[in-house]
C-alpha cells in the first residue's frame, strides 16, 4: 500500500510540472547545533541577498550572492555610505542603487551573527526572512541539493492537495 501511494506521489510530482522545481535549497542553520531554521528552494543563478543596516552609519547594506551549485558566489555589495568595515579603496561604482562593488568570491558556507541593531534579513526569490527573529545566535547559510523527498513534498504531499488527488489516494 505504501509503495503504491509513493508511486502515485512520484507520478504526481512529475505531472505537476515546473511550479516548484528548484534543484537546490538555501539552508539557514544554527551554527552550534546544525539544526535547520529555514529552508528555501532555489535554482542555480538565483540571487540570495544578505541585507542589514550598518551599525554606525545606519545605512543599508546588501551582500548579493548567486546560487552556483552548492556554493554561494558573492556577486556584489551595495552600500550607501563609507564607514568602518566598508570598502574604500576598491573599484567602487556609484549607481542609482548606491555604491556597488563587483565581487567574485565563492563560499560553501556563510557565517552570520544576526543582530537587532543590524536587523539582518535574508532575501531569496523576493521573499524576506528575518534572521534575528529566526535565531538565538550565530547561523550558517549554505546551499544543498534538493532530494526527491523535497520534490514530492512540494508537489504532492503539501496540505493543499486537490480533492481529486485525495479521492484517488482513498480509492487505493
């Protein structure tokens, strides 16, 4: 019975199309325990932004990364003032967005200590996640491959199953 339900679930996931077919997951985990606090589907090339406020200058900063396999490639930093800890002697371009520093560094994992003054947020696919509210201390941000189970859960086993799917499973 379980194998039949699983077969139906896999078929449903395949038939569901590309509604939620991300092949990666951005993971925010507690740095000490490794417990996952947040998992967000993402695809190669998607932007992941760490957004926060400079503690002294009180201006916004965005560290913008791109999902590159199971790594995060830092694409650019956007900021609005020069202050402690911000670049001053690099190739900085002033644009409508603010000061932009193009970068090309790759990270398997980012360490962040979310703080209420900085108001750290993670932005994935336009959705903002409050890292301060999510955690009680340091977190890591990484990218993992999505499993078949994740795909099935996204397409079939979520609470918003259509009634036809429920009737089909009941008739088995």
